[in-house]
C-alpha cells in the first residue's frame, strides 16, 4: 500500500497563479494524495478559484480550511499540520508548481 501524502497549500492573494499550482498537484503521477488548502482570509478570489477547481475535477481528497482571521504563514502551516492525515506532509506555496513526478520521487526516497 502506498503511503498517503498530504500536500498543504496556503490561500492568500494568489488568484493570478493558483490554478497553475493546483494543476501541477492534480497531475501528479503519485495518486495517493490529499490536498489541504488553508484560507488565510484572502481578500481576493483565491477561494472561489480553488472551489471551482475542486468541483470541476471532482477532487474528493481536496479540502479547504478557513482561518477565522488573517494570521500569517506560520499559523497556516500549523493548520496544515493539524489537519493532515498523510504519513508525509509536503508544503507547497500557491505561487509554485511541482513536476509531475515530484511526490512519487520523494516517496520513493523516503520509503527507501
């Protein structure tokens, strides 16, 4: 059984590049992943973009968590840790993308 990997992505003022980031996660060759998106009370349309993306591709293991107030990246990361179910946790910034085999390679190394 392949271990579950949690990918945690912050949502804050990222509407211009969020879809590219989410695409890079959706296209992973490693399939046993869950994605937690943490809304740090972003003032833009990032949450709507994420919701539409999840709905469009029917992504069951993708969840959005909403912080009560804007709290900064350390609180966002801690929420990612607290809500993760995976054996491994991968933090991905919303303005970054990962290669299609990124998680597969990391699991291979971690599992030896």
